[in-house]
C-alpha cells in the first residue's frame, strides 16, 4: 500500500536519462526533468490514474503542472507516490511530459538505449515502406526520442574519450569473441563513475600490450573474469586470470568478480566465488556488479 509522509524518504532518480521499466511506456527512454511527491487527493482532483491503489501504475495529467507548490502537510499523512516529470525527448522541443512513479524508472543503461534505438528504427522503417501505419504526430514523437537517444550515446562516448576517471579501477578480463557484451558493460560502468579498463580502449598504437596490461593489473581494485567457452580456450586469458589470482591470494591483489556469459564450466579455483550471471539477462547482473563496486567520492 501507500507510504505515509512522516516515514517517507524521497529517493531521487539520480540520472537525467532514464529508462521506463513498466507500465504503458515500458522500454521508452526519456529525460528526467524533476521529481515530485504526488498525493492521492491531488490525483483525484485533477486527473485520471490507473490502478493507483496498487501504487504501481503510470500516472499522468497535464493539469498536475499547474500546482507546483502542492505538497501534503505532515499532519495530513497523505497517501501518494514519488514520481518524476519525464519528457520522451529533449524538453526544449518535446511537446508535453508524463508523470511516472520512481518505481518504474532507472538510469538508462547502454542496452536500454540500443534496444529502444532499434525499436524506433523498425517503427519508422515500417511506416516508410507501408508495413506499419503510424500517425504523423507519433512519428514526430518518436523522432524526438530517437534524437535524444543518439545525443545521449554521443555524449557518453565523448565522455569516455575525454573525461578523467578517478573511480574504482576495474580490469575486464575477456576473450576477443566476447567483446560486444564487454564493451556494453565497460561503457555502463563509466556512466556510474567507475574506472574500467579494457584493452581495445586503453592501449594505443605503438604501445606494448604486455606492459600496459601489467600496468593496469597492478593498480586495479577489482578484476572481472568473463567466463565463456571462448575465454576458457584462450591461453592468454588464462594467463591473465592466474596472475590476478596469485596476487589476490597473496592479499595484495584486486578482488575477483566472475561473470558468466554462457554455459561454460566455472574453473574450480574460483568456483566458490558467487558470479554475475549474464546468460539470461543483462540489467540485473550488471546491477549486482555495480553494487559490489564501491563508488569513490
């Protein structure tokens, strides 16, 4: 049921780029403009809402924008929910916004951005070739969202290339066959102000591969072992693992986090360490890794 105000703690969704995880807008990417506590009485007065008694529905009504000063008083013990004002596109050019509960929002991961990007491209392509009929207004709406997603991807890539990273250092041990998913994890770790190390991004032309890997391994706080059929068959990857394990067992090395990518057997030497399981999903195991990595301030 709902929360009482005197025990309520307002938890802000700390990201301007958010993914909607449930409700009629599930899968969409938006700009989180502001946060607000929406009281039940206010919703009854101004607009419609769906299954509000479950405190899970997406709530929206333009009239909610006209009463910015409304907040329930402590002695009212108002029942309601914490929400965010979300635009599906750049707020400067996007017409209208939606009010969405925090429980249906999270920071947009790379997989969210790419997934929604491909959905929009399919919708626009279907309209172009007459496969799907969508209105001109809907086309404009998703074009705004598309532009917002592309801009977010560009900003993250520019940040990766230019911004100094001082967060927890994480070495990504992987086989080249697994680069696609490891690249996504690498970029998502950066967006959480961590400092991952991946060879293809960190070793420049003319630099010694062995020297750069040894240098990164020496200063890493954590090492993620990406376990797959491909990585178990690579002598170089096994050499990296053994070097990290030797340092870790001596008490001077990084903490090991196994990440399982397929049904390859977990090596016996790390079988007692709980692993992040990417075989069936991406978001939850990534969240587990992020929670395990202390974010330095």
